[in-house]
C-alpha cells in the first residue's frame, strides 16, 4: 500500500456544496445543521490523518457493496457502473499521490465519498444505500487487520527459517544452559535456538486463530439494526473473502475484539522477541562473547571507539513497550462502552497501526540479525567449564549404577561439588579416590558422564538437547513451519 507511507496532505478548506457550504455545515449531514463545527471540534473529530491507511480496504468494500446493490436492483446498472469507475479513479489518485485528503471531511469514508461526488455527481449519493459508516469502518478495520496478519505471518515464517538454519549449523555446538541465569546443564546452541522456533510457531498459530475468527463480514449491519433494503450480505461477504456475514448486526458494529485479539497475540509475540533480544544483548557482551553480530546490525559509539553496540536487539526489546501499550490502550477504550458504536472506537486505529508496524519491523530486523550472526563456538564451550555443569549427570549416575534414591544421590553429589569447589577444580578433575571418600561405590566409569559432550549426548529423550534429537526436531520443524 503506497499511501501507507506517503505524507498526508490535508487541506484546510471547508465543505463546498450548495446550501451547506453557505452555512459552513458538513455536506454529508448539512440538512440537519445550520452551522459548521468549531475548529477544535474538527481537530478532535477528524481521523483522516491516520485512517487514510484504510483507503484500499474502504474502496474494496464500497465496490463490493455497489456491485451487490446493482445485483439486487437497489440501484441502477448505470449508476453502479459510474460509481465503480469513480472508485477506481479515486484509488489511483490516492496511489499516485494526487488525492487531497481534507480534515473537514473527517475520515477516509467521507473523503472518498465526497471525491466520488465531485467525479460522478448525484449518483455518488446512492452508494451509501443500506450501509452506514458504522459497518463500513468495522469492515475496513477487519480487512486491514486480516492483511496485517498475513504480512506478519510471512515475516514470522522467514524468522523461523533463519533460526532453523542457524540451529542446523549449531546442532552440536555445546554451551551452558541456564536457570536463574546460573549455569545449569550443558545444552546445544541449536537446541536453544529451536526453543524460539517453537514459541514463534505458537505465535503464528495464535494469529491464525485470530484471523479465522475475524473473517466474518460486518457489512450490511448498517448503523446497528440492519436495513430495510433487500441487500445480500452473503454476496458481499463472499466477494470480500469472508467466510460468512456476521450473525448479529449490533455485534457487527459494536465489537473490536478482533483488534484486541490481534494486539494480544502481538503482545505475546513481542515478549518472545524481547526475550530473545535480551539474550542477544547478553551474548554479545564482553562478559559472555557467545555470538558476534554483523557490522550491519551493530552500531559504534561516538566517544568510545572500542564499542560494538547491539542497538537493533535493544530496540526490539524496547519496542515491546509500544505493543503491550497498544493492547492496554484499546482494552481501556472498549471497557464499559454500551452497545453499539461509540466514537470512542475511532481510537482503535492508531494503536492497531502502530503495533502492526512495530511488529513487522521487529520481526524483519530480528530475521536479519539472526541470519548474520556468528556463534563463537570456543567461548560457548569454554563457558561450560564453569559452575560444575555436569553435577546432575553425576547424581543420575549414582541412581542408575549404584541404585541410590535420587534425593540421596543429590546429597552425595552436593558433597562432591563442595570438594571440587574447595580444591578449585572442575568435577572431571577430581581424583577418583576423593570421590570415593564421599561415596565408596563410585568407579572410574563416573568420568564418562562428567564430560560435557557425553552429558549432552545422553539427553536423548524426546524434546531433549542431544544433537541427534535436535536434528530430528529440526527436520520436524521444517515440515511443520516452513
Ligand atoms: N471515523 C469513524 C471511526 O473510525 C468512522 C465511523 C463513524 N461513525 C459515526 N457514526 N460517526 O470510528
């Protein structure tokens, strides 16, 4: 959508039609009004500065509605034809930047209709038969959200592909796994990255659920109660790619739960992205040095020449605030609104647009960062030397080979860890006799499980970190997600 990014030209001139113009009243409802709005009224009321982004959806909806009105013999074929060609002209005017949006015409719906009237005259007034701005805006926002979901879905798939490619390259790269950010057990980097592939898979599935639920057409609900014209809601629903028309006209114009669902799914997604971003920030810090981000995704410092800052990751972490904020903001807008439409609901658009833009940007930036990053295999492996990382393997061995109850094995292992700590050595460096001093049954065999490679290879349970399992998980993920 080109007009999404174009700068808006909003003209400050008022309405310009007949009697209403003389009074300064709005052309759309001038009959009832003697005077025009206060300047600040126009300012608080107008949504055109942001809802112009709905132009393509608005015109698509109007075309479907118009075709249906002709089909049902509610308007003449001739009027229908000139409305349709006028709408096409408007679409190209908006796309080539020659359309002038007017704040005096409030929103995208009235800007389009007023221009249609300039282009084709009286017949333009027939387009709004059996329709209201209430079902029109509900329709536009549904269509826009549906497109946003489709775009995000493609972006998430690309991010998963980038993660899977890195996981495949690092399926055998050993690193510490953490709980409480304390060294816990050795894992592979491939396994760690695949954890995010799963999370993003659920994000995609949440968005798909949201899409399926929102894919019903509100068009034809009219203001709130339906219409006395013999419209065909099935036809417009089908023409616009919806599964069916919404069953209740009041619900159709009153709810914005589909935007809330999108924002809720987006908020969870942004939290996933933010956690990964935080890990990247840690991983490329001097304390860890687990990965190197490319020059393309790092920035320097204007004063400290040694710095390589992970700004993109930090911004992805920070932008979570906007998306979570958008969800909050619309929840508060909707809470306590009586049925059906209230102008409060015009406040749905900015959070929706901002969150959708932010999510798309973050997903794309994250994809680039992942594609470009390099794992520092030596540092990752060296980090497993700290923290007695194979202590659990020692305890498991005591259970398996000596038949100790796990709790007792845990206790024995604790004593051996303390011994290593006192001597300032790794578990694998302790003499056998020292371990036998704690538990007489321990044999040479223990050294097999104290190595990180063996510890990792042994965790071959389904969903575990053994490289063989990780490779299976990668193969399955390619089937499920790509
Ligand atoms: N700009 C309005 C919105 O975004 C369109 C619907 C206006 N409906 C009305 N009855 N005033 O919500």
